[in-house]
């Protein structure tokens, strides 16, 4: 997992890079006097990193896709409640003809997962419930359970599983995109931090106004003031 090294939000780093770029261009002669590494090639590299960072794709679109999937999932698992109630009724009607205690069928755990909207673990518990149903299918059919009812429940579970699989893919896609973005922004931050360190050393005892242009706290205050 890639961890961000910069002490601000992603969008703030882009704004700060532009501000530092403006100061750096203004003061490039002083920077070059301090170190000849701060030359036009360095300026071009900094410019290129800012352009690359601005081209990054924000994960907000994928996040919205996941929200839509979650909304659909929550509706589907809520629709299982009446089906579970009917199944419990068949188990109750089967009485002593089933090979497992009613409380051990998994209905209570299934309702807990639905209540908690735990779509990932719901499938595991539902598999247990279905296995218990299959193990007692003759007794349950004698109690009124129909094949089409059981098929309908299995179809709903398959639809939930399909949405869960899509959600997992989207989640992995978002994670990969976020890590890619952070990697680029970390490289941008390395350049910004280098310029700010040099700028503070150049102007600390020489020009207090310019000195503040390379202080992170001053830059963050400036952009957050503009946002208000």
C-alpha cells in the first residue's frame, strides 16, 4: 500500500504546487545562485510534474458507482426478509421431521446480516441456510415448500452475489487508482519540498515576505482562506 507523504489534501497539493511554481519562477535567479541544480531543466521537470498531477483521474466516479451498487444491494437483501419468514414457517410446520433444530438453521444470523447490511458475509450464511434446507427438503416439501419458491430465493441470492462481485471489482479499481494518484503526487511533493527547503534557506534572513512564500503553513492558510 502506497502512503501519501504530503501534509495536505490531494486537491490542495495541486494548488500549492502552482503557488510554489509562481514563486520559483520569480526567484529562479536567486535559486540558481544558491545551487546550479535549480536551472531551466529543473523548472521543466517541475512543470511536467504539475501537468501530470492535474491529469490524474479522481476516484469520485468509481465511488459513485459503488454507491449505486450498494443501494441496489441493500434493496435486494431487504427483499429477502419475507422469503426468510416463509422459510421459517415451513421449518416450524415440519416440526420433528427435520434433522436440525430450528434455531440452528441460520435464520437469526441471516437477519442480523441483513440488518447490518453486511452484503459480503450474507452469502456465506445464506449458503449454510440453503444447505440446511436441502438436507431436510423432503420434510419441508411435505410442510408446503414448493420448488419454485426455493428457486426464486436462489435466484435472488445469485443476483446479490453478482452485485457483490461487481462491487469488489470496482473497489479494487478505486484502490489501484488512488494508489497510482498518490504515487504521482508523492513525486510532485518531493519537488515542492525541495524548492520550499531551498527557498526558506535563501530568504530566512534576507526577505521575510518571500520567505513566507515557501512555508507550508502559510501556503495552506492562503488556499483555505480563498476557499471560504
